[in-house]
């Protein structure tokens, strides 16, 4: 008979680590499946909003998360594995009324009574030369997290929606000069935020319409962004030290399609009071769910909530 876990946690970011620690302390037989620890913050150069710590790098955060998870006696970690599918087990080895879930990775198959999905998301990228090279060295994907690192520097926020507009507002108290690079001819976010930006246009903020990012420039750190002016077909350069990429994000939910209800953005729909999904025994939290704010501290709290709900489900499993 295949080993049956009480709980499998998918993901090793802050939410997944929090879920693992709480599951371990509840003495559930727990398996954590993750490619690596740290989540989207792994490449952050300096994190200043992790509660209780003034400064730490994304690498340091990942190390601390991994250490905390692996200190739990009842938690097993399968690192370097990618979940490819989740399905209800058809095995006759089990005689429970509640469903048993089968989790398949690129290396193995596991079985569990309960599942907490904290697989996170991934920021949409510019997909231009130099972007990966300077990630964490001037190219950032979370304005809320990283704006304070660019005090008295020139930055460009790439994007046109609410995330980009909030990025401009986040940078306003810190940056010396802010460019906003928009591919189209208008901002697509809410009017209130748009008005705040327009109040500062011409002073601290310059809005560039019809601009398409072409290349990140730099040596050891970012020195500029090359873009195409689509109206004149000219290639131009913004001399900046920071590039805030705010063109949206994608949830890591591909393996949950057809298993739980997803919204139009492929985010897992949950009951925000409990972390429950539409499927019995499956819970979710963090950037993979239909939430407003994508923040580490929020993911941690929501993952703990989902895990406590999962614990109550597992101990009454029948």
C-alpha cells in the first residue's frame, strides 16, 4: 500500500513554509513538495517589510524558511520536485468515505488525506535582453516591497494598469524622478489613483505613452532601459537605476485545472474565512488564490488559516 500522508503542502514560499510549520506542530504526517524555498522573493536584494526583521535578502529568507520547515519532526520535504497533476485517487488500497488525493510530480506520486496549495505565482516579465541578468540588481517585480530601496534615484515603472499605477504611488515618496512607460495610449486603472499620478505629472512624474521595452542596460547594476517609441519608430533610452515591472502576474495553478474552481485569471477560488476550495480536502492560500494583495506577510497568515482548517478536516477524516 502507498504511504498515505495526512497533509501535503505544495510550495516552499513564505506561505508554504508557514503551513508546514503549523502542520508539523499539530503532529500531522506532512509532506512538503517544492522546487525550492523562498518563493517570488528569492531574487530580492533587500527585503525591508518582513515583520520582525529590518533587513534580509531573498536568499537569507529562503534559508530561514527551509531551516524552520526542516526542524519539524513530522514534516518530510521533497525538494527539487515540480507538481504536474492532482487527481482523486482511484486506488482500492483505501476504504475511506472522504476522497484520497493523488499528487503527481516530475519524479514520483504521493497520496494524502488533505492538500494545502501554496504554489504561489510568477510575475509577468518583459522578456527582453538584460532582464534576467539584472533581476534583483535594479529590475524588481514588487514596487510595494522594493520602492524604499530607490531613495533619491531615477526609476521607471513599466505597465498601465492598477499594479503599475500603485507602483508609481509607491515610488513617489522615495524616487527622485519617476517615468511611467505605457505600451498603449492610456492608463487602465482606477480613476482615483490616476488622479494622484496626474497631480504630479511634469514635476516628479513623466508619463510615456506608446513605449515598448526593448533592453535593460547596465554593468553591475541597472543603468537604463531602452524602449521603442511606437509613434516615431525611434529607439530611446531612459537613464534610470530602477525598473519596476508591473505588468501583472500569473498564478501557478495549471495542475489544479479541472480539480477545483478557478476564476477568469486562473486563480483558485477560496472561502477567505477558511481557505477551503470547491473540492473536499483541498485548501489554498497565497498568490495562487483570488486575493487582492500579493504580499509575503499576508500569504503567511492566510496559509496558517488554511492549514488550521485542513487540520480540523484531517482529524475528523473518515
